[in-house]
């Protein structure tokens, strides 16, 4: 997490906003072959938190990026969220970096969109201290066939977070950008 040098204005404003944020209704059901769970959607979350934030002079910014690592042949998207106060003070999340891949009938763009929405929702929940589903993620182990992908992603994340990630000019356009531009 990153913050402005001072939090003297945003901290009490955020506390006041948080006190006025109601309960999040978890009425969307996700179902897989071996699981199902209820959660609140990103639009429900934004609709719930925006009025109390704006009343306290806080606006939400969510920045999305994407890149392709030629060395690991991994396509990733990243999301970073910031709560910005009218005073200039801010609280910003660390980026979430996630894999983009064609899987389960999703195109690269659909996979990117799914990952972006998921990351935006989780970051906003985290910044505001809101739970929008039952927490059981730690109970799940990645499938053995995905361990290589997770290892590649870990390499990309460490480069990305250490700022050693090559600029677009050096790595070229991503397949996602190729799809969009063609």
C-alpha cells in the first residue's frame, strides 16, 4: 500500500465515510463443478460506497494495465486502486497482477475483463474493509496442471513489483493489444 506523506485529512474522512457505508448484499451465486458461493458484484459495491465517499470528499480511481512477458510467455493484467481526498491526500493499493489466458471457453479479452473486474472488486473491498463473500480461498490448492503457470506468474509479479518490468517499447505490444488494434 502507498499513501501520501500525511493522512490527517483523508483518515477521518475515510472513517466517517466507512461509518455510513451500509451492508453489502451477497445475492450473486457463482457455481463451478465442485463449488458455489454467494458474492456481491462490483457494480453493487460501487453503488454502495460511492455516495458516502463523495460526501467526505473522497473519489475512487482504478487504473488498469496489461503486458506480455516474452521470456515467460505470460500475458498479465494489473489493477491499482486509489482513494483520493480533496485535500490531495491519498491511499493507494499495491497492484494486483493476474494471468490472462484463453481457458474455459473465454477469449483473451474475456479473461482479461474477468480478472480486471475481480481485482477491482477485491481492491476496493480491501481499501474499505468490506467483506463481500465468505472467505474460503485458503482452502483451495491450485490444480497440479496449473502450478507451472503460477510459477511463471510469480516471476512476472516479482519483476513487475520491483519496477524491473521492461517498458512497452522494449517488449512490444501484447496479444491483447494486437487483438484490439487489428
